[in-house]
């Protein structure tokens, strides 16, 4: 569950304390850098519950303002829970009530109780846990953690806001992400596509020959390690969002596919070329551009087989158009998207195997970070003049941070994409540069992560 920090005021790690059934804590549990200590005092709670669970819940429900006018109490749903589940839930409600003042008015108390009711039967902790895991689970699942982290953070000053906006949404588009002149319409489209295809083919089909087969199962095992690494490095933000994939029945390894499995029909080729053009700053109407690309393929000016081969060698992440429920936690109105990540695992380029595997590690982390980006961040990023500064740039910067942690000097925290000794030494990774790095420098690390993982885009000047 949520990986909130349990720290003393001096920053040292410490266990929370609880004595007996009515134990107390609250002196050590801290959600993250921006939050205060979490109140978690259960003194007298068991006696209060023995005097009447329904009265206790209805009083808490009213105190939280979680009972909209004219709506009946949620008690019948609570009473229907199994005894152990109900006791867990009522203790969770008590914890939520103790910490309610820290949450902003926008935090839905009604939604919080609804989620906790549905979660009780599949909970991962018990109230007697002495390590703060119960509190972290409740505050994450309820949505309290994400609401508080975003609410307590300070946004940029007007001056910094203007600097941030200029990085990804300047008043006038000065060119592509790389600084070249932005193109539009269909003029020069054929030449641009031919250049892009030639450059990509040179990367994946070097003159020295073909690559070596890779074991896709090995890459899936590396994906599981990448998931744990990302969860640790970007705590608490990456899990503070109650509907983060890391809080659901999501296992990254189960969603890794080889790029060979991707469709290579004409629609897929058009979509591939369209994405590559947009990545280079090509502007213009989408329908016109898509039609122009289709004409290039159908005319034979651009060999379809060459584009199909590139699709097989290009990493990608796909989100379906529809949403589906993936766990009891998401038995809500919309469910959770299931993503598939395609990586060029079946055929490696002509480079040393150890170098290839470390490159694959970066790809695994990068594509997972796309999956973990908050929908609000993605939606607002798409609306700016230079969306790739936010979507690709920020994901790559975070990838660098995760890999830097994996490459740490302490052998105890090093992470490898393959069993020890088989992946060789990690290659040197250049320091982050470009607009995304400037956003991080101006906004600060906590605000940067809150914007990306929690959708608090105001913290990077993106409203």
C-alpha cells in the first residue's frame, strides 16, 4: 500500500507505537515532506464501539460532513460487512475523523467512506499493525493522502509561473521540441517522413547486422523489479493517489509485451508515423495529416514493409479507449485503464547484450511512468503548445532519477535488469537537461512530483 514515511522530527526512521487493543500512536507517522504528523490515537475507541457501533458511525458520518442533505446514512452498507471487516472499517473512520482538519474542503468525505466500505473486505493490513501500515493504507485508499499532499504544497510565485509557462506553452510557437521550425499542412510531408524513417531504421537496423534474440520472460521479471524501484523512489507521491495503479491489482510484468506483437497494418503504420511527426513538432490539422500519411503509404512512395519493421522495434505504451474494473477497489463509476507496454524485446539491436539490457531497463521505467502519470496532468499537457516537454520530457527526467537511485553507490540499493553478474556494469547516464529539467529546478522536486503523480498541475504553473 501507500509508502508514506514514518519519521521522527529529526528525519530518522522510527516505528510507530501502539499498546494493547486501545493503543495510541501519532508521534511519528508523517505522510511526506509537506505534511504534519498524522494523528492516530485509539484510546477509548474499543469502549466507544462496544457502547454502539451504529451510533458511533452516524456521529462520525455527520461530523465529517459525509452525509449529503436528504440522503440516508451509509450504516446499512456498513452493518452488512463481516464482523472483522466492519471493525476494520470503523477504526478507519475514526482515523479519518482525527485527521479531517488537515484535508481541504475539496476532499470528498462521502467518497472516502464509500471507498473504505468497499475496500474493507480486501484490505492489506490489520489495525493491530505496529509499523504504521494500517494508517497508510486507510489514508491512501480514502484519498486523504493525495488530497493533503497537494493541498499543503505551495504553488509558484507569479514570476516563476511565467517562467514555467514559457517552457511548455510560449505565447508563440517558436518551433519543434528540438528548436527547429515547426511545420504544418502537407508541404514537405513526404520528405519529412522519409527522413524520419531513415533515421529510425539506422538506429534499429545498423549496417553491422542483426541483433540477438531476447527472452521476453526475462524482461517481465525486470519489469517487476522496476515497479518496486519506482514505488520506492517516488514515495509518497506515486502511491498517494487513491486510484494509482500501484494501489490496485496491477502487476507491471503482466502487461509487458514484445513489440513484435503490435499490429503492423496500414492503420498502425499511419498512427506510428503520425506520432513520430508530432514528436518532432509537426503541427496542423490531425485529419489532414493522417490523410496525407495514408496517401504516402498507398502510393508506394514510402515502403510499408519498412514502416512495419520499425513498429516491431519501437517501444510504446497503449491505453485502451474503454475502461474496465480491475479490482474490488475500483468497483466505482469508471474503473481503471489497463495498459499494455510493448518493448523491442524479441530482437535486440546490434549492440553488446549488457548495454542492451541496461537500455531496456530505462525503457521499462519510462513506459511505466507514463502509466502512472495522473490523468489530469496528461490532459492538461496535451493542451499546451509543446506537450512533449511535459509528457515525454518529464517522464524521461523521472526515469533518470529512478536509474540514478538504482545505480547508487550502496550495493544494497542497486537494482539490475537481469540476475546479478549477467547485465554488466550500468552505462553512464548524462545529467538531465532541457525544459523538463528547468521545470524541476523552478518548481522544486516535491511540486514536480505532485503535479505528475497527483494531478496538482497548478504547482508547475499549469492550470
